[in-house]
C-alpha cells in the first residue's frame, strides 16, 4: 500500500520542515516559515496556509489576527523531500508582520543591511483590537 | 560601533540559517539550502553561492562538481533576520542534483506527490568524472 503523502515529507527530528511561500501572481517570495504534519494537513484541507509557530509553539493560521490569509494555489516538495514551496495569493497584499508586502525587505549593500521596502500599513493598525 | 553585518543574522543554535535561492530572470524558486557565517561571507566575497552542506558537514561551493554555479545578484534578509533570500542567475540552467531546472518538482495533486518537471540532463552526465 502506498505511503500517506504526509509521511513522504522528511520531517526533521523536531517534526518540522521549512516552507517557502511565494506569491503566484508576482513571483515574489513572501516569507519563510515552518510546518509540522498537522499544519501541512490543515493547509491542504482548508486551502489556506497554516504554519507551526516556533516562537509560540502552536499552530498558526496565517492571517488569524491580521486577516491577511494566504490562499493556496499549489503545494510543492523538493528533491530531498524536506522543504516545501507554497504558491499562494496573499490577501490584503501584506505578508509581513511589519506591514510590508513581504518579509525579505533587508538588502545587503556594501556590507550593510538596508530596509528597502515600504511599510504599507502600520502594525498598530493591522493588529489593533477588533 | 556598528555590529558586523554577518553578526546581524540570527544564526540558529547550530550556527545555520535557511537560504532560499530564487532565479532573478524567471522568478523561479530554485532550491532551499543552508548557510553558516563562513558560507555567507564567502558568498558575498566571491559573488557565487556557497552553502553549508548538512549531509557532508562542510562548505559547499555550489557547482563545484557540476559547474552549475549561481551568480549572486542580490542578498536579502527577512524581518526576523533568521532567513536569507538569494537572487541569482543559474549557470547551465540546472539547479537540482536530479538534473532538473529547480528542486521543487513534486506537485501535490489529489493527495499524491507527482514529479512534474523534466530532467534536462541526467545526473550521470552532470557528475561524470572529468
């Protein structure tokens, strides 16, 4: 009998795999996050990205506070079966908790990291009590 | 005095950070790999991607055997300073050791991982003795 697709992922010793999230329409790499088996299962079932938050040690339904959910277009696995690529559409156009479109906003230039992407919406505004 | 840019990266307990490598011309995510401080330093200095091979536990000058080097166009760091994004041009058009353009060739479809990208050149041909 064929192995379950979730077991074909080579989860690390702590049960995680790194996940690259890329915006399908623009090709922009939005963020790098982590999933465990449950997170990947829920992502596939619900059609929206669910990660494992290492800092909070719990499942993290992306956008649960901000509303900036990520609708899944494709799920891919790499040659070593230990890294995942999500192709998504980013709701609200903001993936980063700093209020930027994506998380990779620090560019190395002459041995200095420089923030080169604008804040679209302030975090205070995004995460205000509702 | 300002911190050295290499020390601004939040290296993990084992001294590594995950690295996403994206082809600048196509936007294709080519691979996910790992760097330590030395690898990132050498990448910046030489202008070509150098990773840390976790399986071989040594620095890995990408393309050292295959010739498929990755010329650096941009180096970026994310909001948490613990993930790196490289924008590169992929020499030879092949990033994956399986002989495919990129590593994320397994697509999930109806709970089955399917290889959906062609092998451009056989690994035997790529890694033959020279």
